[in-house]
C-alpha cells in the first residue's frame, strides 16, 4: 500500500447517493480510427468508406473500448479534488447502449451506490454507477465501477452504506 496521504478525499468521505458531473469530451474521427487501428481494428471503426456503405451502423463508430477509455478519462479528470486511490477493484454491468460517432460530445455522470470501509486494511471500497451520455442526452455506456481508496483513520470503523434495492459489485 502507498504511504498515507494527508490531503484529498478518502474512502470515508464518500456518501451513498453523492453525484458528480464529470465534464464533456468531443470524439474526433482521427482518434476513433487511431484507437481502433491499434486496439480494435474492425472495419466499422477504422474504414469510413466501408462503415458508410457496408456497415450496419451507417457510418464510422468508436470502439466500445474507446468509449470506456473516454469515460475513465472523464471520471479521473472530472473530480473536483484529489482522491486517495489505491487501485480499481473492478467493473460490473458494463453495457454499450448505443454507438458513439465522430463529432459526438460525451458527458459523464457518476453516483456513489455503495461504500464499504475496511479499517483493518485502512481502505474502503467505493462503488459508483457511472454513465456516459451523448449530446442528445442518450446513454451510450453504463457501468458500475469499484475502487479501493485509502482511509484517513479507523475512527469510522464499521460504517457501510448502500442504496436500498441497488445491487453493488461483490
């Protein structure tokens, strides 16, 4: 584990129901092709001509992995303050809801759905419902993302919150 940080947000600072808008990101054709050329080289992502005439989406679309990377960028850069992150724990219920196209402006939104403090490890698991929406307000990606954050102290031992009726990552 890293040295204990003295500033920024710690696991016990998060509360269930807390929401955060994560900012926006405009997707360009150049980056759609560059990302997919390296990581997901399918014609619907790298060949505008084929995507327009032979693809089922009527044009070039971003790789789902690219969309996930954009949302991760928004999640990190959209924070109002430093978080004392140890590591990501996982992603659950990842869904690609609709295609992302060059020119789309994506916005991110995050809501805390679970906080599990582990004072014996001086860490807490914080679970977020994270969404990316296009400029029309339509969801393009949804997921639950969990991350371990350092705890400031053992003073909040035993606190655990969860949104009633909401499943969270195990």
